[in-house]
């Protein structure tokens, strides 16, 4: 999360607010494009933290995807 925030600031984007329950994670393509390995690693990392993936959307500028995580995990309700 820290790297994503630093990258957003370095691109002169407004800094997003601190997540409370839901966390949006931008997955950007590499030089070779967006392979399945990149989002899979992000999903594995979310699973290791017991987060629940609740949404995937195209990044508005077309530069990747955004994963939306429920940080309260699998026992949320």
C-alpha cells in the first residue's frame, strides 16, 4: 500500500484518503503488458492478509486494473 501511495503522489495525483474498510489497489501493466502473474500475485498477497476481494474494475485511464479489497476479511458482515 505504501508503494502505491508514493507512486500516486509522484504522478501528481491527489493522495487517496486512508482506507477504513475497503482498499483499492491499482495493478499497472509491466513493459510486457498486464500478464496474469501480476494480478495473481496481488490476489495471493491479499489472501495471505485474509482480505476478501470484492471487486475488479478497469483503471479509468486504461492503464491497468483496480482490485477492491475488504480488509475485514472473510468474516465480515
